C-alpha cells in the first residue's frame, strides 16, 4: 500500500493560479472549490504554492485582496514530489515537514498533480474499508467529489 506510486492517488491537473493572479481570485477558488492549496504555475512550471494559511496570516480585508498579487505572498521554497515516488515517501514528508500538500512535478518542473494529507488518509482508509462503515452518505459524497 505505501509502496504504490503517487500518480495513483494524486489529483491530476489541479486547479492553479498564476503569479499575477490577485488574492481575490485565490479566495474565490478556495471558497468555491473547497480546497486549501493552490499551485502557482508560470508556463506550465511550478513556481510556488499559496494556501489558505497564507491568506489568514496576512490579516487583510477582502477589499485589500484586490491589490495584492499571488507573487507577493506565495511560498517559493516548497517541497515537491514526483509521480513515481511512493505514497509512503509522501506520507513521511507530510508528517515530518508539518505541511499538508505536496505538488507533484516531473523532471522538467512541470506540474502534474498535487497530493494532500487528506488524499493519503482517504487512500489508506479506502484500502482497509472499501465500503464506508460510518457516515456512508458523507464519505460517499467525498469519494464522488475526488
């Protein structure tokens, strides 16, 4: 299970933003898509990551978001993983670094997907319990969204 490749559990072709996007754009995507991490891409290459925590720690009004660009707040020193790396490697990195998402890139730095701590928990749970035991309607809805 932990030796399976990341490409089997990652979200392929994730929603992205550009460095020139505004934080208003980012906040809208976070709210509408119910996600917490957005890869920042320029010419199909990963250049950063912006998270809900980045917006929270800014402590700005929503009106101020219109004048702040992603390139001003994105994280550029990010840990990445390749599609052929193991699920166990991703789990170890997520636990050790205390962050919750890893962009998945190829050798050219092109974004191929994203894997989150939630993806790994869901993958592990689904392997052990293919049919939800508790909260069937809730877990079934989550599975259908991914």
